[in-house]
């Protein structure tokens, strides 16, 4: 019988995760991508001095995004509030953390927050969006 951790891994496989906030840490981002077999990890750095939270908005609308990770501490509070609100509106599961998480820590947080069903639902939404895009292109 598969564990919840292996189920989360299989749902994330081939998908896109957006990390918002903090400084870019190429090693940590690459570790997430490789360990979870993600198609892509998009990092949107923010600073407390950034006036607008709109810089990360386009990344939320990319096809294949199944999870948003908010890195606390180096960003304005209203950026996180805006991000969380947009994720709720778009139906994207959302996690906050103090640093770009290690893959095992991310899996544990997903399990703790019981986000597996939300991730599956988001994958279904992405598949429907993808099929609609193909239908329009034909």
C-alpha cells in the first residue's frame, strides 16, 4: 500500500511549483525539482522594499502550476496576504515556510496540511485547461 508521501510525490511528478519570496537559491530549487521529479520550479524573488506584489502574478497563471510555496521573512506582509488570496481564488494549494524547503520537509508539510486531495484537484483543473488550450488551437 502506497504511503501518503509516495502519493504526494506521484501527484507532483511532472508538475510545476512556484516559490515566491526570499533570495534565489539555485541549489535548493534544483534539489526540489530533481527530488520530486517536477517539470519546473519557478522562483519569484521579493524584497521588503518591493512596492508591488503584482510581480509574481503571471507565474500563478502558468499552465501546470499545482502548488505555491511562500517564503516568509524577506517580503512584505501584504505580499503574502495578496498571494494567499490569489491562490484561494485560483484554486492553487498554498504553503508558507521560512526558507525554500528541502523536498522531504515539503512533503511533510503537504501531509501535515492534508493537501493531497487539493493537489489532485488542481492537477485535474490543469488537465482540463490543457485540453481546452489544445481544442482552441485546433
